[in-house]
C-alpha cells in the first residue's frame, strides 16, 4: 500500500489568503514550505488510486503528483473519492472533478445527504460519478486491492450547518475515521477528531500507522495569536499537546500529524513545538510525502 499526502494543511492552507501570522508570513517569504489543504491518495498497485478528501487545492495537488496524471485521453488513475466529513476543505474539490470523468464517490449516507442538499453537486453528474453510501463498520473495497472501513469519531456538523447550539462531540455519520488495509498492511486516517475516546484508542492500539488530526498545537492558540475567537475544541479538533499524551502507551508504530492549521507553531521546523512533537515520536506531514505502511 502506498499513501501520498496531497495536502497536509487544514482549511485555509499555508499561507492562508487573509492571514499575516508568523507561519503565513514565513511561507510567503519561502522560509517555510507552503502547504495545500487536507487530502491523501492511496493505492495498492500504483495504478489505481483513491483520494481521501477532495480539497479546494485538488487541481494543483493532482498536477504535482505524477501518479495521478491521465494515462490517455480522458483516462485517469483516479477511481474513487472518499470524504470523511462535509467540511468545505474536504468537499469543495469535488466541483473541480466535474469533468464527466467516472469515479465512485464514497461517503456515509449522512454525508451524502449533506452533499446532495447542495444544488451545485448536480454538476458532478451522478450518472458518471455514482454516489456510494458506506455504512459504519462495514469493510468495502475503495480501490483495487485496498479495503476501507469507516468508523465514527467525535466531531461536529460542518460550519455551514451549525445552529445556535453546536455539539462538538457528536459521534455518528458526520465525522469518520478510515481504516485502510492492503497487502497485509493497515493504516488509519483520522484528519478530524475532537477526542480520543477509549473505543477509538482500542481501535488504533498497536497500529502500524495512524495519520491524525494535527489542527492546532494548543487548544487556545488562535485566540492567543489574535487570529480568531474559537478554541480547537469548539472547532471539533483535539490539540497536538493532548494527542501526544493520549497516544502514549498505545503502541502505534508510526504517528503522523495531518490537517495542520496555519497557526500551528509545529509547522516551523525550528520551533519548540516541533521539537516537542518529534521528541514524542511524531512526524509533521508535508505535501508530497509518501508513506508505505
Ligand atoms: C475544520 O476542519 O475545522 C473545518 O474545515 C473548518 C472550516 O470548514 O472552515
Ligand atoms: Mn478541516
Ligand atoms: Zn496564518
């Protein structure tokens, strides 16, 4: 199984268009590598690929990834797209994929419902892009030779569906993690997660690879930096500092943070935050990183 990180950043990317935080400034100056938004690609045979989360940057991500280039006139290695929630950074790329190219769109029935409520999704023609609803806990073949299984993780509804009161610990079809297995190897992809529940901890115990929500380093960093009014918890994300301790003793061989917000100090290789994260045995993902579990 081969995994390619197409985009390591959370919504907004690095740099984010309206942000002048230290990381965004450094990225504009070329001192930090720019990062595109949250997505990975997976394949068992190197020829047929699935993309997990269709980010607004998908066009540039596919351009930067030779394995995803067409192999003939309108022949694409992209066979499937799976979205793990309805957040804009994970679904807006579907509109880029509206060129009448066949692939299967996998999501829970709940997420399909959210997508179908958007009239623009009819441009991603259902007659060429079949919608496949996936039940939680039922393994399926996402792309040739790769088995996937979805499971609920704590999270919230997408920003555009939030009401007056927001439950940030919702567990159901809104926010899912993914187990990927191929050629006897298993990886977990969990780009958004509000808490490492005991059940989730048991699920990933002893795993060879977990790619996990690294949105913020500390829960209140956006408030402290004057970038926003929300904590990570309010956004449905668990902070890196909490994850470092929560993963202790779980025996996860390889731990990779993905979906990093541009405010996250661990994005800077020279930061104390990066030192702490790496000292705990974690890797901070970068765009284009290839991982073979
Ligand atoms: C998130 O991960 O918190 C969302 O992508 C935020 C958003 O939709 O802007
Ligand atoms: Mn996001
Ligand atoms: Zn920024």
